[in-house]
């Protein structure tokens, strides 16, 4: 009975020892019951040598480092009271429970802590959730991850699968002893190794060769990782391109916001329009690309833009004006100008050639006559996958000498343009230096040193390094240039790039391959003169982009505050000077003036027909009256009978109608239209009149009149009408007869008054004026007065004298004057006779006109049985009727055709002026206009800057 009970206790002890958590060794015999020791273990161990037990805890979430094995000191002995073995067994069971419970709690705490640490180490990917398709985020709705987690094996099952690291460690120690120096294993290994002697020789290699080998391995490793990085970036570029293409097609129904760089570029465009001279108050960052002529500025910019977009020439100045290039990311590689909607596909050679040609045309247009370069900025946007976001300004190359064909001030103009851009304290200066020429010949480095003496915003780029390495005798010279030791210019960073083999037909990809191949084999990298991050245009573009955005983040809020203060000052000035006027900028003022001008043009169509005909008839008679009196009436009046008079009149009228009269009538109509149009344009409308529009209205009037041409067929139709009107001689009633006499009398009296005024000027003042106004006659006037008196005596003797003096009559008058002591020239006598006879004729015609007032009765009887002949009255009636009919015809042409054509011309002129900014600036001037214009621009700039800052914060 006693033996059976002891055996049962021994079995229980063994099971407890085997099931102990984390124990890899067998339980010591001392822990077993005394009976169990004596029966089952005859070979009892020596208590002087304790047993070694290794304990290892495992977790399913992390692998903790292996702990060193601990020696557990075991006490051997017999229990003093063997009667309480049941109590001791119970205590063992309770201890086991506490051990299992503690292990579970500790393992759970360790797992949670490890999970929290991994969670904190993970980056915040919330900003990139748009890259992952939408269905990924919906997986948790369809899959129960808690069930999967519960289905995984627990920590105890996983712990059983882990190998015994103590045994593995002992095996490694044995292996180490086998290969230790002097051991038999090492001797055997060396004896069987045929390359042992070679290893001895290899150890004798010099330290210098080891260093060279390590440097070469390091270089290959850097290039290897560089290629891996480029491959990953290329894959990322393709993926982003696909994502952007999906967004363009509307697959993801998200409203895409305008990119940051586009918003920033808009601010710069508004600023350039606000101040074309590039005011230094604008301190927003730009990347200003400066360098000597043909130093490779344009090539570096093309490598950054990844397209050959600029015109090229061998040694010729190609960049004639600043070109602002905004680089941004997009699904397609395209370029477009700020003021054009056409997109140039940069992957097609035809579009590239068209883009280069367009840039060259814009540059030449911006250059004024007599100049070589221009300060006017050309704005170009370039989008494409993988492009670094930034704004660059390519400036004309700095020159040292003005060559033939250039303007004398070309050098100074380029210096002033470069200084204007570099004076901006936030501008990043990308200084381009040609590595293939001597550094002492560089001009731009001195200029950059003046603008940025401490080099806080300058990035130095050495181009054509491949040529420099071939031509420069000492490679250390290149290192001195790169490190800025050869000249006093300081910079934030120094870069070396290769921009091709000098062939303009090279593609960007071929240049990149050539650049990578060159630097891979270059001594500059192998000898550590250059570092890997200082070479290739790829690294340069990354560095410039980082510097640009850093500068933007540091300065944009300060600039926004400055424009806010400027806006407040302008608004205060407007309220004080123009409190009751609305703030209208130049474009809004032009639209207002445009509406007023069109209203005034419409007013022409509201002029009454009577007003048109009165003006036309009066103006036409003033224009042709001299010809009628001098060339028709006077010659016909010299005839002796009515038949000859009428014949002469008909011939003269026919000649006049065929040649001059229609043209004169059209000229009068066109001048009348101009006068009426001018009257409406310049007429002030009381308090509503705004004199700020006067110059614009005057310019519109002049340009519209200049463009207007009268209908050419109008003269032909008018000639027929005038000819028919002049052939009619039948006066139908007494009213028309009296009107003709009145018209004739007014005309003759007006001519007589003009003739007497001419005679008075010839002979001087009469005795009344000399007596009352104390004025006298000149010697010439005395001579003319004596001549006039002699000629008047001749007319009194012969009232029917002809219109011209005969030669013997001139001689007689001259001799009579000489007898009085007056010497007279024959020409003076004839000139004086013309005016004297004219006055005599007009007085005679007026007296005859009074006689014909009652001659209508005789006219109806064709002057039969009457000595009175009134053919001159009939002539004036024909002229008067022709004038009335011509005025009516011209009025119809004006109201039906010409006014509408003039209105159309005015609209065209206004449309042309609306597109011509320079014209509006020239015509709409004044403090009020400039203040409103500045206020509008500052508000727009401030709003754009605030929107940009908000988007910038959101991106962070």
C-alpha cells in the first residue's frame, strides 16, 4: 500500500514538472518525492553541481532578444515532515496557477505596448487616401476582421514552434572552436583550401589600393541606389499620370482644386500687370536664372522642364526678354501661354517647333524699334508628370561687349533688367557658369555677388562639366570652382551638370543618359571632388524646388500683410478724394464711356429731316456760290441778248454738273455728318458730364471718321438728279418767283458787301475813319485810291463797259496817274479794275432784281411785248431748286445708309480700343483712374494671396 501511494505521487510530480510553462530542461530529481527518488532514480546526482536551466519567453507580436541562461541554485534535502506531502502538493498547484495567470497578464500588456509603439511609428497616410481606390476602404464592411483575429493561434501554440536557441548557440560555439587559430579544424581547412596562399598575398595589398577599391564600391553603390530611386520615381510618375487622367475623365467624382503653383503663378502674373517695370516692392519669391551669354542657361531650364521649348542659335542672342516659366504637375506634358488657350503637346516635334517659333515671335514683338532686348515678360506654363513645382524666370544673357547689330545701350539694359529681378530679397538666384571657359572671364559672378554678397539665396550651377574635365589640365580647378574658392561669390549650394554634347537636335532623354554615363565614369566623383547629390540636373531641380517652396512659406504671409496695408491706404485715399463716386477701374470706365458713345451715335438717327436739309442746302451753297457767280453768272451777263445768256448758262451748268457739282455735294454731306457727330460727342450734358471721357471720345470720333468712306455709287445717282433739276426752267407760281428773287437779292448783297470790304482794304480808310479814329493810309493805299478814282470815272462815262480793260485803256489810266505824279504798275490797274467793276456789276444786278419783282406776269408771257428781261432770276431759281433737290437726296443717303455705317464703324473702333490696353491707358488718364486701378489690383492680389496661403496650410 505504501509503495503504490509513493508511485502515484512520483507520477504527479513528473507531470507537473513537464507542464511548467517556459521550462526547456527536465525537472531536477531533488524536486521529486523521496520515495520517487529512491525507487525510480538510482543514480542520484551530486548536489555540488547544480543543474543549468534556460528560460525563454516568446510572444506572437515581437521577438525579444535572447536572454542569457541563469543558473538556478537548487537545494537538495529531505522534507522534515513527510506526513504533510498533500499540503505541499496543494501549494505547488496554487503556485502554478499564479504563474500561468501572471504570464498571461504580462504577455497581454507587452503585446499592447508593442502594438502602440508600431502604431506611433507609422506615418499619417490620411493625406494620401485619394491614391487608394475607393473599394479598399469598404472592405471592413464586408470582412469581419475580429473573427479572423480569433481564428489565429494563441501565444502558447506559437511558442512551441520556436526552436531552442540555446542548443543553436552551443553549436555555434563548437564550430567557432573548430575554426579557432591553432585548432585542428583550422589546420585541416587551410590544408584543403588551394587559395590560402593567394589570401596571404591579398593581405599584402597596399592601403591606397584598398581605399580606391572601397571608394569605387561606394560610388557603384550610390549609382545603384540612384538608378533604383529614378526607377521608382518613374513608376510613381506613371502611376500619378494614370490617377490624374482618371480624374480628368471624371472616374473619381471629386472636384479638383487648382494646384498651389498655378495659384502662385496667377499672383505673379497680376503683379507683372500691376507694375510692368517690376517694382522692387514685390518681394514674392521667384527663381531667377542668370548667366553669361551662351553659358547654358536655357539648356538647364529645358532640362528642368524636360522639353526643348526655347529657340536656339549658335552664338547668337536668343533670349531677348524675360520668360517666366511656371512648372506644375499634370497628366500630359503640355505648354500654353498666359494669354492664349492653345496647348502645345511637348511630346510631338511639330508642336515643339511651333512653340519655339511662337516664343521667338513674341520676343521680337516685345522689343521696341532701335532696341535689342525688352523688359516685357513672356508668361509660359509647362505641365507634365514628374515636374517639380516652381516659377523660374529666364533672363537675357549678360554680355561684356556690344557687338555690331546691337543697340548701344544693350549691355546696360541687360544689367538693369537682371538687377531689377535680383534685388528682390526673396528671389532665388540660379547662377549659371560655363565650366568650359576660364572662370576669370565670367561677368555674372560679380553681378550676383553684388546682389547677394552672403550667398543666402544663390545656387551656383557649373555647366558643360564634360568639356571642362577634358580641357582643364588640373581637375582641382573644377573643385575650386564648385566650392566657390576661385572667386569670392558665396552660395547655398553648388551643382555640376551636363547639358548635352552641343547638338541642338538631342532629345532630353538622350541628354539624361549621357549625363548619367559621364558622371558614372567621371574622376570627379571617383576622387570625391564632387558628391553624388551635387551632380545631374535631376538633383539640381529637386534642390531648387525645395529652396523655392521654403522661401515661399517663409515670406508669403509677410507679403500678404504688406498688400493688406496698401489696400487700406488706397481705400482711405479714395474715400477722402472721391466720396460720392463709385470705384471704377480703367476697364469699367471704358465700358461706361462706350455706352455713352453708342447712345450719342444713335442720336444721329433722331435728327429731323428738315434740320438735315437746311444744313445741307446752306453749306452746299456756301461751297459753290463763288463758282456760280464768277464762272457762270458774270460771263453770261456780259452777253447782249437773252438767247446768248441762256445758251452760255446751259453750257456752263452742264460742264459744272458733269465734273464738280456731285463731288462737292458728297463732300458737303460728309462734312455735315462729321459736324453733327462731333456736336453730339462733345456736347456737355450738365452735371452728368464726366470730362474723364473727353480724350477717349475725341479719339473714337477721329478714328471712326478716318475709317468711314462714302458710298462710291452715290455720286453717279446724284449727278443724274442734279442734271435734271438744272434743266428745268419752268417757274410754276408767283411764290416760287418771289423766292428766287429773294435768293438772288441775298446772294448779290452778300457778294457786294464782300467786294466793298475788299476795296476798303485796298484803298485804306475813308475820310470819316481817318477823322474819327486817327488812322491814315499807306503809300500803296494812296496809289490804289488814286487808281480807283480814275477807274470809277471811266465806268461813269460808259455804264455798259465790258468786264475787262483793253490795253489802250490801261495805258490811258496809267498816263493820267503819272500826270498827277503817281507811278502805277499795269497789273495794279487791272487788279483794281476787277474789284471796281465787280461792285458796279453787283449794284446794277441788284437794281435789275428790284425791277423783276413784278415781272412774273411777263415771264409767263415769255417777256413778249416787254423790254424787261429776267433771265438771271430764272438762273437763280434753277440753282435754288437744284440745291433743294440735292439736299433732299443727300439727307436720304445720310439717314438710310451713312449714319448706320458710321455707327458700325464706331462699334468696331470701340472693340479695337477695348482689346488695346496701351490705348486705354493713354486715353483714360488721371489720378482718379490710376487710384481705382491700383485699388482693384491690390484687392485682387490680396485675395489671391490669402487663397494661396489657405491652400498652403491645408497642404501642410
